[in-house]
């Protein structure tokens, strides 16, 4: 006699749009949820600030922040600060990419390179970049090189570690097939491993560029005369909270544009990759 257990019966999940597991999502609902996610904090901010529950120094109103931003653009040359900060972030991040990505590929591909770099990468990445600021000033001075170096140090090791992990997720079967077809180690590296890792490299850069902007404020503490980080620190000293919030919002908008641009670049350059990645 065959015993049928309850858990052995076939179960069918009812269809769900909102809770679907990687089965597509309506564009209108995606836009609606994004709008709600942005509107709720703004609404809460407006309710608290306009109601008079807080002082303008603690939390200025949205209109006060917008007015301050207009004055910063028209009277204080905020666009020059945006350009200066963007160039610093671009320089530090690009150097970190050119250094960190190859190291990550080598670490993920060769055990010898992992043994060589892992002790350094695994140790230094836990050291706060702020602690290196006095040494950076001694090594390279107070100029632009110091600011770029701080951004570089804040990002490069994370690039290496994330890319190395991505390489390790490549199935061994792909490598074995390449060897079976007669490929040597160099061909496997350049024709199998690097193309297979490329989508993950783009995702790594998209994630870690936010870290470059985070280290910008630290970098612009070093004898800066311009930049968004410098503007935030200067406004904080004079309790100009409206200017601080506007400068932070500018960084957020720039980051959002960069993130969206890198997503489009990933779709254009890696059409074979998973299009559902965030």
C-alpha cells in the first residue's frame, strides 16, 4: 500500500504581480513604487518643517533649501564646485578601476596571485582611510594629488575583492570545455574568464562609485578652496543647514544619474547578461 504524504502533493502558486519572483514586473508599477519611495520622505520633511516643530537651523523647509540652491548657483558659482568635485571623483575612481579590476581578476583566477595579494588586500581594506590623511599630506602634499589619492584608496581594494569573488563564481565546466577544445591558459583567461566576468565588473564599478563620492568630503577637507564637500563643510561652520542639504541633494542627483547611465551601459555592452539585476 502506497502512503501519500501531504507534502508530496503538487502545489501551485497563485499568480502574483507584486510578489513575483524574477518573473517580470510592470513598468507602470515600477514607476509608481519609485515615486512613492521618493515622495514619502519629502512629504514627511515638509510636514515637520512647515509645521514649526523644528527650527530652520535644525531642519529648513523645502522651499528654503531650493531658494538657497538658486542663490548658490547664481551668486556663489556652485557649478564650479560641481565640476571640481566631479573631476576629483572621476580621477580617483578611474585609477582605482584600472588598478583594482586587474588585481581582482588575477586573484580570482590564479591561486598564486590570491596568495600574493590577499594578505595585503584583506588587511588594508579594514584600515580607515581617514587614518592615512596625515601620511598622505606628508607624501604628496596638499594639492589635487592628495584628494585623488584618498578617493583611490577608499575604492580600489573593494574593486579588487568584488571582482575576485565574481571570477570565482565562473563554473569550472566552462574552463574545462575550453581546455578540451585546445585552449591554453592565456586563451582561457582572455576569451573565457574576462568576458564571463565583464558584466560583474560593470556592476562592481556601479556599486563602488558611490563610495568614491562618500570619500569626496574627506578628500576636500585637505586645503580645498572649492568642491561640494568643501561647500558642505563651510556651510556647516556657519550653521547654513539649507545650503548643506542642497549640496547633499546635488551629490544624490549626480549619483542617481551615474547609476542610471552605468545601467544603460551594462545593457548595451553585455546584452547576454541577466537583465533583471538591480
